[in-house]
C-alpha cells in the first residue's frame, strides 16, 4: 500500500527529506506522495519514516493503492535497480 498525505498536512517540511525513495514532493498546497515511488519504506526501514516524523499524523495508507508486503518489496527492488542504471 502506498501512503498518502491528507489535507491536515501543515507543511512542516519534516517528511520530505525522510523519504528514501524521494516519493514525497510539494504539491499545489500540501505535500503529496507519488504512489509509484512509495514502498512504505519496505527495503529501507521497518516503519515508514514519514509516518514516524509527522507531527500531525496525516499520513495514512492510500485506499486506492493497496499493495502487499511482497509487492512493496518488488517495487523497492525495481526502484533500486533503476537507480543503479
């Protein structure tokens, strides 16, 4: 499952640098998460780092991007392979 940032986001800037996949970016009014890049930190950490640092708890799982742990790991592996090339 990719994560998403809800409108409760206060634009505190702490989540973006924590993302190892660079999936978080500033959208039109709040930060957003690119679901194609979000692995919920699978392959990097035990817990999603953006969720850990968010002071307002506005980063739930994205209901439209449900992915198993195996799918997230495969996405991580594909992203790592792309970085190496």
